[in-house]
C-alpha cells in the first residue's frame, strides 16, 4: 500500500484554537525545511524537506508570542497515508469544543498523540488482517475449498 497522502498538502489548512486556560494553540501539517547547524553547513550538508505536524503555542512564552512547542514527523510518528484521518480527527475535536477539556498544552498534546497512535494502529491492524486473507494474497487459492464436506452430498 502506498504511503502517499490521499490529498494535496494545500488542503490541510492550519487549525488555531484556544484552550480552557486561554492559551492559543496552532497546528500545521506540511513540508518543512530541516534546520542545520553551522558545523553541518560547513561539512556541505544540504537542508531537506520533510512532512510533519507542528504544534505552536503561547503557553510558556513571556510576551505570550506563539512559538513551536512540538513536532510529529511522518515516517516516525505517523505515515503519510494517515494525514487525512489525523486531520479529520483534529477538526472534529476542535469544532466539537472538546478542547475546553484540556487544562494546558501538554494535556492536549498527550491526547493528540494518543489519537494519532490509535489511528495508526487501527490502520496497521486492518492491513495485517488483509494480508492474511488468502484471496488477496494468493488469488489462485481463493474459493477452492471442497464444500462437499459442509453439506449432505457425501451421504
């Protein structure tokens, strides 16, 4: 199964909401450039793009400016094929006003990561099940069971 997202990344608009404490959280899904240190640049290493979900917030900043708090990378924390399901869950969570249940950004992040793990594991369980079906793995063996053992044809 392909690990490509089913939609283009432009369809994943950033989501911004306010927690119960009044802190602002912004979540973006997209391609980001890697940040290189000066030593990496000196060795000739080139920056590269990667797909990630970035979580920004103003909870721990003194002037209450939005800063990056957390990052979830495709291939490590989730597969690219999960982007649509993750975004659907996020939109449903935000617009159902369940965000008000979260005391702080860490509480929301823990809930968000649990939801992503659940989405990824459901998909993996389904793929494992499909791989075990003989008709999909070996079509020549599918539906070649002698059904006479299940009927009264042998009497």
